[in-house]
């Protein structure tokens, strides 16, 4: 199953998805994001998970009907979402509602961002005939990954670049762990001025390489913390710093001269100043079963009680 991750950022709505189609028995990469721009009134970006043969007609109909609506006034993004809800509900009633057809094979969801001149951007998802707004982020398809990894990292108004890296990471993890999820990662951004932008494939691949390097070095360094050999730990720590610097180089955050300077400085500091055993020895020792327990606090001391 696919994964689609959407984020409400300080610069608009960002949607990331994989590109694998596998429902026909043949795995092929195809487009999973679709957009609409209607003059300076509204813009939309749609993506889906689940049954493509049922989801794609809903997206196509939504784009067609929204393009032909004669709005009496400039709509809100909720007005646009309600129009999509009516289409989704009608198509669900027609194709999926009957018990004989209502199976996991017919399930699908949409995740879409809407911009209007009236009130800017909103992020929405569908389930059957319902539409829900999401203030921070939302994932469909392999949504458990988003529920597991994103809550401590996302807040309303998150930086769009930060959201792009998070979205790439979530999709990358889904492609590694879930059947039916693969192909190049697709990223679309619906800006707060209504302009829709797509991230190039080469840029997305660089981000995935950087993230893979970061987590490989992190895992190696994590296990090295249990080593009794300080020199071995320092070597792993220096390798972690190098890995992070290469990741930042791939992300375009630093140049090669900057990376070489920082790498040399950090490596020299780590190897020349290993953690001191004296500092560890100064920590409070743990009690053993042979040690006497400390006396209870007096009534006058903090932690004591004046109650009889």
C-alpha cells in the first residue's frame, strides 16, 4: 500500500507520496499527485492511496467540476472541500457502498490541499463520504508510520523545508518497510499565493541519500556508546560527524570547503579530548544490596513530614 504525507507549513501545503502502482499485478511508477489552478480564485493539489481505479475518477471529476463552478463569491477552502466531499460521497454511494463491494480492495482515500484567495490554505482528507480538515499534518495509506514518527516533530507553521525533509523521510521508510510502496518520491507544494511547485526527482533523490547516510551513522554511533573502549567510541563519533556533514552537503546546506574545515576541527577536538574517566568516577555510585540504606529525612529537612 502507498503512503501520502501532507503538512500545513508556514509557506502553504506540502504533499509527499510514493509513485508505485501495483493493483494490476504489474508494478510500475506513475504519477500520484494532480493539481488544479483556477485563475487567481483557487488552487488544489490531490493525492490518493488505495484503489486507483476508483480514486482517480473521483480526482478527475473533482478537478473538472471545480473548474466549471461559477462561484457567486470567492470561496473559502472549506467551501471547496465541501464540494469535493459531495463528489466523493456520490461516487462512494455508486461504487463502494453495497456490502458485496465494500472490501479492502475497494477502499481508497484522498489527501488534498486547497488554496483560495479568501482565506489561504487548508489540508483535508477523505474517508468514504466524509471530509476532515487537518491543522498540522496527516498521512493516508501506511498512516501508522506518520502516527509513530511525526507527532513530536510537527507543529502548525512548520518550515516548508523542514516539512519536505520529514515527508521524504516518511515516504522513504514506507518504501523500505511496506509492500506496494515504491518508485520515485513525488513532492508538491501549494504556496500561500496559490502557486503550485513540484520538487525535481534529482533533488528528492539527494535528500533520500542524505537521510540514509544520517541514519546509518546514527545507528552505528548508538551502539558504539556501549563500548568500553573510549578510542573506539571517539572513532565512531567522528564518523557520525562526517556522515552528518555529507548529509548537509547533499542537502545543499554547506559547501565542500566548509565541510572540510568543520570536519577537521570536530574530528581533532573529539580525538584530542576524549571523555575523562575521572568525570565518570565522580558520578554518584549506585547502591547495592550490601550497602546500608540512607537514613530517612528528618521532619525539618525537605521531604520530611509534619504529620503524626
